[in-house]
């Protein structure tokens, strides 16, 4: 009997090559080729034609609204996600499992249904619609409704990145810090935050990518007012329906570029993680 211990990854060469070929082929056909097609269509009339399409006032308005929405939704979800993860991972309380299920709700509910729900709550015929209208506050078919819908669909990303991370780390370090007299804020900044920083970064990047690309919920609450309530995904649909292929694919290409930048930032942070961790570790001050 051979004494050599076989590792699970010691597959035959043809098995490894077959698996790699299947995955590479799938990624190439389903992901890479469509992206290449988007950029080729966007540049069908040259770089100048694509830039001219992006310089259109409606396109610029859509770009500004998309960036503004992400700039509001991402910090809000980051703050609430940290609070939710802290409460679930570090504390025991009645209804904890219910809260976890509610955090996952945006993953299971269709974005279109989420948009309709906001219309029923904040629309003119909704629960608060008449009161809001009487006070001159417009949420549905305006930027606030777009922000609220985006916050709903992107809420789980930060919390879901942090909850398992905080749960796995346990409470020992925080309890030690508190026993030494550290305040809650000091404990979080000096003990908890360094341990969760990479999970937090990944959650923020994913939340930002989804916020800029959300279509379903935003489409319901926006009202499709050109130059006012159209985000970049909605602008792509409008231009495509108007048979403005260069304009539609130019805006789509810009969305793809933003997604690529997000992925590049994530990859760069993963590469720098060991070096940054070593650089930050000596600076951590225990309470």
C-alpha cells in the first residue's frame, strides 16, 4: 500500500484542463464577448460619435443622477449595514432571526415589486401621498424616490459581508477592550474596525456597483421624465427604443467602464491586502 497521501486537488491533467476549458469558454461566451460587443457598438461612429452621445444634455443628466444616487445610497447602507452587523453578531436579542431574514428580503423580492411598494407608500394615492403633497414634498417620480428605491435594493450588500465576518471573530477582543475601560466608539475604531475593514470595502464596492446599475425598482419610481428622473440604465433603454444605437451603447459602455473600475479596485485591494495588513497591524493600539 502506497504511503503517499493523495490530495483532493491531485486530479488527472485531462480533468484539470477540461474544467479550466469549460469555465474559460463559459466566461468568454457569456461575459467577455457581450462586453466586447457593447464597446464595439458604442464606437461604431468613432470615439467622437460616442463622446457626442455622452455629451447630450439628457445623457449628462442621467450620469449626474446616477452618481448622486450612488453617493447617497452607498454611505447610508454602509452606516446601517455596520450597525445591523454589529447588533446581530455581537448581541443576542429576541427577534434576531427575523431581523436577519428581513436583511435578506431585498435579495428575494423582485426590484419591480420594491418599486411598486414605494409607490403604494409614497405615491399620491399612497399612505403618505396626500400629506406629502400638501406639504410640497415629492418623492415618487422624483430623485428622492430613486434614492429610496436604490437604498432598498442595495441594503444587504454591506450587512451581508460583515455579519459572517463579525460572527466568526467572536466577542473576546471587544469584551477585553471594554473591561479595560474603552468606550463603545473606541472599541469599534481600535478593535472591530481593523478586523472588518476588508469585508467592509468589498461590501461597499458591491453596493456601489449595484446602485449605479439598478434598473427595475428605479424604473417604477422614476416616471421616466427625460432630463430629470432618468438614470443611466433608464437612459440606455430610452435610447435603444428610439433606435439610437450609438447613444444607447455609449451610455452602456460607460456603465461597463464603471463596473470594470469597481472590479479593478477590488482586485487591487486584494493584492495589497497582505502588505496593508502588515503596515497597519503595528499601529493598532489596544485600549
